[in-house]
C-alpha cells in the first residue's frame, strides 16, 4: 500500500498562491508591479520553508511598492479581505513587524485588524521584544476586546514558548507578567481563545509548574469554560503523574481498579502500520471514582535504550463495581518530531498517574 502523503505545508505559498496575491494586490493598487513582485517572490522558492515563504511575500511587496509605511498599510488593509487563505494572510502582520517598529500606535492598530483574518501571533512578539512594557499594555487591553481573534492574540502572542517562534525570555522567567491577560480570559466563551489560554499555561508548566498549579487551584472550576482550560492546561503535568494536577482534576486518589484483557495487536508490525491497544477496567471501589487514563509507549532510541512518550486516553467517572472497555488505535509512522527504530516497544497503562499494567509489540525493519 502506498502512503498518500498530504502536500507539504509550505505549498500553501505555491506559485498559484503568489499569482493570487499579485492579482488581488493589482485590484486594490492598479500601479502594482505584479511582474516584479512575482520575480522576487519566486526566486529559490523550492528551497524555502513555509515561514520563509511567508516572509518572502512580505519582503517582495516591500521591494516593489514605492510608498511609505502608512500608505502601504492602507493598501494592505484593502488586500486583507480579498485573500483566499487565513494562513496566507500571515504575511500582512509580518510586514508590520518588519517595517512598523518606528510607528507603534499605527502598527498596533494594524496588527489588531490583521489578526481577524488569520493571526498576528508571530508579529506581535517582535514588538514585545523591542518594547515589552508598552506592547504588553496594549495586549492587556486586547484581552478585553469584543472580538475573539483579538482576545486570542493577547494570549497566543504572549506565550513564553510559542511554536515556530522565538521564546519570550521575560515571560518565561516571570509568568506573573501575563497574569492579568490569563485572568481576563480564564472563562472565555470562545473555544478558540480557551485553547490559547490552555496552551499558554501549559507552556508555563515547563518552567514554573507550581505557579500554574497555585493559579488554577484558586479558580472556580464550577464554570465549565474555566474547567476546560484547567484540564487542558495541566495535560503535561497530568501525563507526568503530578499529584497536585491530578487532585485538581478530581483524580488525586489511588485508582481502585483491576485491568482485564490488556492487549496490543498485532504483536509484530512494520513501520507505517497500526497497533490497537485495548483493555477493560473494573472498579473495586465502594463508591464512584474519577479516573484519568493515559498510556505510555517506551520508544526504542537510536542507541538501543528506550524513552517513554505519554498519550492521553480519557478522563471519566467509574461507578462502584462498574466495568468500562477502552481501546485506541495508533499509527506507528515517521514524524518530524519522532524517528522510529526497530525493537521491542512496551506499552504501559497509566491510571491517575500510576503505571498499572503493560504489554508490548515488536517493530521490525
């Protein structure tokens, strides 16, 4: 069976998309040098990553538009709603970050506008890096905005460990700097915003787990939106079996269960195939209990040793004497973040942070 791989993410900025940008730019600015833009944007395109291609579009517009920053922004405001991809619109805030550092107020307004078409999370970080306190003050106001995209930008743009971007050293060292933003958003009605707040807090757990735990312990988790954020913010700590995190989720007690019929099938696979983990849980408790069920795979590494990777399964309440069947299929394939090596792989069932049962499979060349 052949693996039908999805197109590379960088192909979002392919030649056809560059032509689309040129066409729409010409529509809002008839004097636009579309030919010059395409020549500049396409040079060495195949070798560029997706983020490099995004930056190239911004650079190419600047290279051929003979106007000052405010005049160019007016054109980009008109261009934004004409673009046919939210991700592609990232080059608009990139332009602001590259050329608007000397015009702070105008640039903040531009980022607030452009984020509603895609996101300005990468661009705002350059302003935080250049003028932290002034930029953070604006973002604190954004966290109260009526628009969910703007509120999300306040949280996402200030994440200490935002993927695909540089770390914010000040926030990484002192998460209290963004506490007011997180507090404003801790019960947000928008799932889009809540995901960002949870990811921001999960970032912080890598450096200041106790700070996050203390913060969430002070929250009202009867609010379903706040409870959702807490559950997802603590996911890394829960995978580590952190007792305080499990207690917040109501699963701090030792699980009173028996595991039956644990299996990992097939027992022998090749790279690109799938395994199925299945087992039954039987409660041995006299009352209902909250369970957080995860599993870990001891992946074989290049030197022959193994290292565990924990995956979420489910969290639920198991009644006294009840049984519950759980299964999960997992594709064992190469990822940009994980390379697989042949050998014996052990799968562990984790319940409320405790390893209670194990099975194995063999990965062959």
